[in-house]
């Protein structure tokens, strides 16, 4: 009993401010452009979709943004989340490396997503909004916004990518439990959805399409706004609470990570754990390796183009400069639904373009193998998205073993897989396959990138 | 930010000993009898099923039993578990009562069951055992023993009540993830199972039948022992860690519960939270109301007989004096699979017979209504079993409102419902029905109680 397993912070040490990487980037990000005029957008351009407070957070260069007390009060239902040392996994891998993970699966919805869902619901409710629309892939985001909506009396309508809707019925049940409505996308509720269905009634859906549907409804209906679970700057801001806590917890542990790993779909759990550490480095602190792990079948960072693109399929969103496979790219229906996005958060893309982070891509079978090994030693069953981070951490630990290096590895276990057990069933039954990267599809989608002046 | 939401203990304040209610009962319990001779059993009678250390714990009168270091080390993966004040629910109910819940869903398997699973796996591994058999209802116990087995390199074979096996495929996936084998019961692997199937090939199964199958295999196969997830004294002992932590957490909170509530199937989560408080009362402390809540369709404590009975259908287990509906009683297939047991833990039965605790029964529809209201305010979706405790706590809070009393209510939220979302789907779809109590079936089963000399 000499060594600790968990590093917990008391409630009074939960961060009082979110951290904003914008204040520390060595070069400014490319501006967000209006989809019609191709001119930089101002707050007014975004106001049909978001309340003013969130628009201000999207654009601010302030290093710290105070977490409102009602948001903090709700965070305390599950935060600070634990930092756990994976001692049994280290022993099984026979590695000199130390492996820590920050576990965000303790939230009511089972992932990191409530960190921003609660904040977004709060600011919308404060602005008098009554209804929110959103999209979801695997359902982690949709159920998180449903949870947050239930606390602020907001009606929440979730467009879920159809292939995930069919794979994960329990996620819909969770959204219903929180009082939200969940609709498979593409749907016939929107022009964007109807246009897709007219071409292909069996379209499996994509996050890009679901975003179009949610944005269209929010822009159309009075008293309705839109909420996005990743990609945007204010989402990365809210998720910084993860890394800020981890920094304090490493102080408790008397340790410091050499390598920080997160999986990336839109980039929010990765940014959440990594950016506070990266910011410290940019302000003169030590350099750490920061690794984004993505699915080989949707390899935005490793094979995408860093260019202006739309966030959605119907081209209703502003243009942002990001790593993209093209907004019409439809990845195969692999199980990590939260990683099936054609683009990447602009801040994460910017960090990669500046050489501040690394990126790598994995096929899903190896990720599930790693996750099962992790579960048998540490007990927690990772969400399919997080299996990529687990695999990344285990590969680094094995490299440390080969090289005889006692490095300290931190990864973000951003959610549990309780609602994704069909993926594990398919894995055990040999029905899970590595998904080929559709290079031709991406090339075709990239050929349609908007041409800027 | 003046009031706390969660009361967390640091790792060093996790209990070092389990608490044994046997030391404080004002009257001794009726002895356990051999099924053949009807004479009190000795350790040798139990040794085909359990290692000596667990048999000693089953029979000990010592007040405190030290928690072995390897067990404590594993507990620390999720323990101490949080005590949470349900402030939002209190406000929604507009009650002067304070509602706290101890949340055991933070364990890897999602319930309190690993508290004893880890201990049982440890003692078996220490005794050189290689394989464990067990039964499970909803699957909370089976997946917990699977988790514990994975940590001590034990092969685990789980007989799951068929109706639950069919209702909850994700639980089986969880057991497979931990490396265990899960078999629907009745099965053709045992004589007990084959006998039942010969009469009714579509038998929905029961915990009593599944116990028979698991016991039969353990008694037959070399190097194989049996593990039970509830009912037995040593299980109640291991679960005392819940209440011991809660007592320390109430000190932190500067509060003290007037009412303690748990749901009861075999009684282990109820005993876990209640017995440390009850023991303090029996040693001269204040009296509290302690309420066991059970399903109206399997009302062991409220409508059963306090008599000697078998723990299983095939009459392979010793005879214990307990509240029972008769070992051949098969409750309807309602969703709280963990509460579908014909008997009750002898210590819980003894406490009820001495008037130390109360019991009440609820129909499931009202329980799910309460659970959905709870989830919309507190975020956590309760396991179907725990919906009974939630309903009990809410009813007491409403009584306090009527009576204008600011009582402090504690209930055990012993598991989350992530693997039980089909129950919520059925509830929302109007497919869930209140199950009638089969009084005639119980009468017939009780007519077959063993006749003792």
C-alpha cells in the first residue's frame, strides 16, 4: 500500500477558469470565412446559431475564461475526474514506462462531452433559448447534450448518424431518459436530409450531413439554437478542464508526462487533455510529445489536406481552415462513430501545421485487441473511439521497453464503452474488419473544396 | 459554491477492515443445516464449494476482518466510492428532506458486486483454485466475478438466468471482454439443468436453477470452486465497506442519516450500506429507520415465510433459515433480474425477524418513473434493481414534505443501468407492465419446504 493508484483532487481544487490556447499560439490562426462572401465572419454572422456569450468565447484571445458557478456546480456531480496509474497494465507489458490515464467516463453520459454540453446549455438558457438542435455520431455527444438540457429545461433534438443510430439503440434510450428526441440522419425533417435521401434512401449518414440538418433547423426556428460537440474553439476551451486537472494531479503524483495521447474525431477530448500542457510549453515550459491518434479509415490529420472547407455536407456552415478529407467524404461505418468526421478542429489542425503535435492512424482491429487487454488489467472497457488512445499508449509503452526508457505516458480515456458493446461482440465474433481508407473517395471530395479568391 | 455535492474520501481513509454484523446481533442466528442430515454444518461440509478462508469468514463471530492488501489495492481502482447529495432532486420534489446516495456504479462492472467478487477471487486464487463457477441474474454479479477473475488469472464460468441472458446481451459481452464464459441457464451442461429442460425446454430460468448448475459443476470438477454474489454471510461482510465509507463521509458532511434505504434481492447491497449503521445502533448508538425495498412480484421479505429452505432449485445447497417464497418459486421475468430470487440473505432475514429493519414492496412501473425523474435531475441512470431504492427514497422525501420534517435520507445507488437500457426502452414504449405476484405459485412452492425433525 505504498503506491497510489488514483490521484483525486478535492472539489475546491477543480479549475475556476477554462484555458484558451489562442492566447499562446506562436502564430495566429487563419480567419473563419463567410460561406458566401469568403470574407472573415463577425459575431453577427454566427448569431443565428449561437448565443452571444458563446460567439464571444469562439473569438476571444483571452488566456483564461471564468467557469460560471452554475456550470461548476454541475461539473461537481462527477468532476474532478480521476487520474489513474495503470500499474497492472504496466506490469503485463513488462515496460519501464509509467502509464497514466485521465478517466472522463465517470460523467453521467459516460464521456468528456458533458464538459462542454453543460456550458453550452447554460449559456443558451441564460440567453432565453428554449430549444437546441445538434448532431451526434456514436451518441456520446447527443446524450451529453440531452443530459445538460434536462438540467436547464431545454428541449433537445438530436440528429444521429443513421449507421450509429442502428448500431447503438441504448444510446437513444439514454437520450430519451434525459428527455431528448433522437432522429436518425439523414431524415425527412430538413431540406438537407431530404436532398440526400432523394439520391440514396439507404444513405448511412455522416456527421457532416447530421450537422447540416441540425444547423438548418436552428437557423429556421425561432428560439432554437445549435450546439456542436467538437471542432469549434469554444468547445476546446470548455474541454481544457481535463488537462488543467491533470496538471494538478501530476503535481500530486510527483510526476510529469513526457508523452500525451488522445484520439481525434473533431479533436475535443485530445485538445482538452493536451492544450493546457501545450500552452505551458509555448509559454516557455518543457517540450512534451503530444500525439493525436485517428482511425486509418478516416485519416483526417495524417492524409487530409490543410485547407478551407465546410464543416457540413450541405455547406451551411462557415469555412474554416482545417485538415479535411472533403466535406462530401463518407467514411465507412466502423464502430468509433465519434471519429467518423471529414474535418478536424481548426485549433488542432493549426497545432499540427505548426509542428507542435504529432499524428498517427490505426486500424480498428488492433485497437480493440489493445482495449480488451486494457480492460482485463484495469477493469474499464474503453469506448471504441478511446481504443485508439489505448493502442497509442500501449505502443509507446512497448517502444519504451525496447529502448529501455522509463518515460511517463498520459492518455485520455475519454469515455467508457458500455453503450458500444455491440462493437466488442462483433470483435469477439470475428465480424469486425479493418476498414480500408477510401482514397479515391477522399480525392473526389477534395476536388470539390471551395475555391477561394 | 458554498455547499458540497460530493463527499469523497482520500485513499488512506478507505476502511482497512470489513465489519461483521454477527458480532452485534442481540440474538444468535439459526444454524445452517446439512441438506441430508438436517444437522448443523461444519466447515468440512462446505469445503467442496469454498476455500477455507471464505468458510471461516462465513462462520466467524469476529466484529472486524482485515481486508487483505491485494484486495485493497484493487478496491482503489474505484473506491472509496462517492457519497452524493441529490440537491437538484430535493429541489424538484420541494422537500425539506435531505437526500444522499452512495454511488457504487463507479466500479468497473458498474455495481457494488466487485466488492465481494474481488475478495472471493483473491481467496480462491490464494488457495490454488484455477476455476470458478457462478450464477447471475441481470449479469451484474457475473460480470463482476469475470472482472475479478481476470485480475487473478481464474477461469470464470457464469450461468445466467435465460430470461436475463436474452434481455441483456451487452452484459454477456462485458463478461467476454473480461475473459469469462457465459451460459444461459437452464443449460444441458449439468444434470440439474437437463432435468429442468426435460420438463420445459423453454424454461425462462431462475436464480435458484442457475445456482444449482454452478454448484453442481464446482462440486464435480477438480480445482473448481463456486462463488455466490449475495445471500451468504461472507458476502455481506465484504459489502460492509459501503456503509463503513458512508459513515466516514457523513462525518465529512457534518450530517447523519435518519433513514437508510436499499433494494433487496439476496440482500447484499442493502446489508452493505445498512449493517455498519445497524451495528453502531446495536452497540448503543442512535436508532435509525432502515428500509429494505423489494419488487412486488417477488416479495420475499413482505410476503415470504421465515423458515428453513434451500438456496437452489435442485436442493444441492445447505438449508438456511430465511424469508422465502419456496425454492421452486419462479418469479415473472421483470427487468430487475437481480431481485428475482426466492429467498433472502439469512442475516437480512434475521434482522427483519428481530424488528431491526422494515421492508416494503413496489411494482416496477412506479420505480422506473422515479428513476427517470432521478436521472433528469442527477444525471445517473439507475440499474432496474436500484430503481426500487430510488422510489423508496423519493417516497420518504415526499412524506417528509407532507409532514414538514427535514429528515436525512440515505440510499444505496448500487449500480447504473447502462447495460439495462432495454428496460428503459420498454418503459418509454409502454411495454413494461407491473408484474402480478404469483401467490398461488408461492403457496405451492412453500408447501414443499423441507420438513425438519
